[in-house]
């Protein structure tokens, strides 16, 4: 990565331009993600069987390393809590949709890690090119807006040109901010090339919501299930969860602290 690429600051209005671009090109909805997932992953029924296999493989509660003596498994435990149907629900919008989304982002994350190590994007171009182009388009958008304002030209005059620029900005912003593919991710909390903890929080939030609705008081189980879901497929062979439940809990605490800090800053 070039020194220019490392040191160049992001334009002050870039985040607003990203918001504007997502309004012009609303790619990030459930239909779009479903299309991406269905291309990258096996059918939902196969994902259902994989999740069931994980639930049957790991003893509950999770311990690493797994002891030879087996007792209750996650499968029998969630079945006892009447959670099994919820976890493997293949209906559109069911929890398995969240699981498949997490697995898709895991594949995407691994691919991006390989590309980042080579300093290239999924398009085969240097990462710095996409970042610089994103910044230049953002600066250009500010310039043409100021030009139109100074000449008292209505915004409709530049509407088509501005929308074309915003779409191109978004295409390059996706390379640098992969978390934009999670349509609920606030732009002001985006991190360049980072998305692993966010994937865990996506699953954990759905589990916490369901546990609250059912008034289940098991505080550790959502973290254990999140670790089981967000671990790579090879976990069934290695019998090791990565992330661990403790790691998921740590990421959750960091996220909550960051949200609290941001709330306090906004109050001042």
C-alpha cells in the first residue's frame, strides 16, 4: 500500500455522500442480500443440516478442549428450551436467514483478507485506487454543488450527473467499507476493511431479541450459540469454537461501551 494511500485523509462530507449514494442506489436490502447469499452458499436446507450438525456435535455447556465423556449437547438443550424450531427456521425472514447471512459474510471476509494481503480489490485493482477515486468523487460533488449555488442554478440541472457520480462513489466505497453491505450499519461507525465483530453482533442481537420475547433467563447461551454459528465450518472437525463465547461477550461489551460513549458525546 502506497504512502499516499495511507496518509490521504477522507473528505469531510464523504459520509454524507455515502448516505446520499445509498438513497440513489438502494442495493442493500433483503432481496439484494438474498440474491448474493443464494449464489455463494448451498440451498437453505443444506444450511439447516449444517447448523443441526453443529448443534449435535458440541456438548453443552461448551468447554475447550472437549472432554471425551459426552453429556448434553446443544441440540438437546435448545430442544428442551423449545428453541430448535426457531434456530433452524428456513422460512423467509426466519433465524436461518441471519445464519446464512453470517456465513456469507464469513466467506466474503476471508476473500477480502486474501485480497487485502495482495493489496487488490475484488475487481483486481489496487485498493488505493478505489479509495482515491472515492475521495476525488466526494470532493468533486462538493465543488459542483458550490458552483451551482454560486451561480444560483437549481439542483435539477445537475440531478442526473450527480446521481451518476453517487453511484460510482458507492461502488468504490464498498471496496473500502465492506460493512456497508450490512444495510443497518451506521456510516459514522464504519471501519476500513473490518467486519468480523459486526457479524457476531448481528447474530447475537437476533438471539437476545428472541430470548427477551420468550423471557428466557439463560445469559450465557446466546453468546455460546453465536460462537457456534460464527465459527468456521471446520469447527465440526476440530471441535473448537472460534470465536469463543468469551470472545463474543467481550466484543459485545466493547460495542455497548462504544454506543454509550457516542450517546454521551451527542448529549453535549
